[in-house]
């Protein structure tokens, strides 16, 4: 029996591929600090659960393929703070930001088409592109530049007759970069000049630190007809398991055709939509508190990394990830070592090897992505354990 070449060529997620090693470590009684995945430990606002608890219907029927009106309205109201005005025919509820991106790629791309993105990038973009028979084409950004965008020429040199879109994560996953208004303007000019779409993945827009001002791609009014906007409640409200996101655009042709895919899967779970719609009542104080908490966690992880000789890492300005170059020969082997061979006082750390966030062969081999989504005391302990592990790993591999 034969499986498709597409699925055989697809890689396992570098975020989760080491899960079997973690499971074995837990069976041995090892406590693992999970820095490999962006799963917030912040409490989900109670509005979500109250709405779900109060939901009563005699029949749990299919919902509208576009999404529940009350949830559409909730998103629409939220984006007004970025100066964006969407109608319910321009914003569609999806099963998380992941489905939004996957359906967008499928709507925009024919087989062999290309999507540009700054590298390193969210690893699942690769899988979403492959499922649409498309290809991710990276242009490199550098740690010493804070992973900000390169010159226009570096980006446009990657454009071919197969290029359909540029996708950015802003604030960035995995780098934590927050793009400036000038960088967004650069991308806006490029997509106009080369007749491309700009896909703006702004799932982490509420997580920006040090008083930095976030600028949304929604501010680029002159490219509204070629902008596809993607969002999710997963990180904003610490609500990853609800699988609620959205895709929005002013391009009528795009909207009309993505509806074919939305109808194909009928609807997003109505119960989760009911809970998500209630999150509009979350007070501003919630965001202020979690923003301060994540900034404190970021500072802890940066202080810990600064104490480890040979680590190269720039302080991220947003999201809750950091990419660090470690003084090791192979990040994947080191990540396996952490789970299979090492523990300190019955504890270890799980990280995501960064090579999976690159498309250029050889890049990221000695880098890891770490998420600072665990509490401050645990992060301090994790940084101490990581330093000990690096020393032992290098001694073992001399």
C-alpha cells in the first residue's frame, strides 16, 4: 500500500517530535520544565467557561460556515483599536489560527507556487504550505540585527513568477521580533510592486514589551485589497484548547473563494464559539497584568542565558519566545540528551531545536527556541538546570 509523497516528505513538528523522549523521562519520574511549546499557564478568563456552562440547546446543530455572528462581531470590535473596519462578510471564524493559515495557503496557491517569509519562521508554515502543494521560500534575518527585516533587495531577489504571497508573524514566532512601521511599509510597497498578497499572522499582538508600540499590518490602508489577516484567541486569552481563530480580508475575490473551503468543513464547534464570544467582556486589566508577567519572565530567561558562557541571544521585544545559539555542536542531540540521559535533582528541561524553524539547510543547527510560558520560579530553576546540562553535554562529547 502506498502513501502520498506529500505526506511522506512532510516532517514531524520540531516542537513535538521529541515528545516520546519526554514521555519516557516522565515514566522514570523526571520532572520536565517545558520550554519547547507556547502553552500559556495563565488562567483563561472565567467568561469563557461561564458562557459554555450556560449554553443550552435541544440539538447541537451545525453552525454557519462563516462563524457565529456574535463571535464575528467580537473580533470586529476588537480590531477597531487598530483602526480596522471589517464587515461580517470579510471576517471568517476558523479552527484556530492554524486552520486560517492553511485555508489561506490553499486559496492562494497552485501546485508549485511559493510563499516568502523571514527566516527563522513558525515551523508549521512548512506543513501548511506542503498540504497546499506550495513551497515556503525564506529570506534570512540575523540574530545580531534582532531578526529585523533585511533590505528590500534581499527580499525581492527571492521573488519569482511562482511567488504568490509574503507571510509574516508579528510579533514573531520563534524570534520575538516586533516589526517597525517602516518595515511594514517596506512589505506593503513590495506586495504592491510585485502584485502579491501579504499574510499578516498577528496572534501575539498583545504581547509587546518595554513600552514598545505595536503597529498592525491593518494600518496599511493602501494594500487592504491584498492583505490577509490571521488571528487567534489561543495566546491572547490563554485559550489554546478552544481552537478558535479567524481570517479576514477586504479582497472580495479571496473571501468568496475561501468560503468554498469553509463550507467543506461545515463549521467550527458552536460551543467553543459561544465561549470565545464571551471573552469580549475581559477587562483591560487582564492584558496589562499578563503583559507585565511575560515581560518579567522574559527578563528571567535572558538573565539566565547571559550567565551561560558562549550563549548568543538577542532580547526579544514581543511574543513569548527566544531563539538562542548555544555553545553545543547539535541542538537536536542536546535536546535528546536533556530528556534521555540528563537530570539534575530529578528535573530537566525540554527545548525545541531551532533547525526546524529554518528552511535553509544547515541553519539553526546549534540553536534552540525556548518559550517562557511557565512561572517565574520554574523559569529560574530551568535556567540553572540548562547551564548545568550544557556543561555536562560538552564534557561528555569532548
